[in-house]
């Protein structure tokens, strides 16, 4: 049986190293917009890598594990303003990762259908 557990575990390990960098930048006084940019470029790109391949095969637990990494990052970025995940996403204007994966899959399917 093919599962994505090993890939997600590896991804989470990589993200945790990048979250450490995010924490350092926050402590050094980086502004929130720069922290969000760092998150998108460094952390979210890791979380989304290969998502078109594995999105439809993810279990709820694995998907939640990826979403937790975004939640942790937003908690660091927002700091004391953090109330809950939805509030943090609205403050930073970031979508849920499962919504991003769904959108990426749809865009890929549209491109694939248009290609002769």
C-alpha cells in the first residue's frame, strides 16, 4: 500500500528547521509583513512541494499535520495577537493549505486538459 507518511514526516522535519529561522527573525524585530514573506517563500514552499501528487491521497491526519505547521508559523508571526488559526489567517491574508493544494490540483488539471 502506497502512503505519503514518510514524505510528510520528512517535510515536517524540514519545516521545523525553517520555523526556527522564523523565530529568530521575529526575535530580531523583523516586521510582520517580512515574516509573512519569509513564511511563504521558505516554509510554505516546502509544505506545498509535490502537493499535486499527494493531495488526493492524504489522510485527514497527514493533512492536519501539514496544517499544524502553518498554524505554528502563524502563531510565531502574529505573536500576542494570536487568538485562533482562522483569525491569524485573516490577519495575514493566508489561505488554508488544503485549499491551496486543491487549487493547485485544479490548475494542473486545466492545463493538462488543454495540452494536446
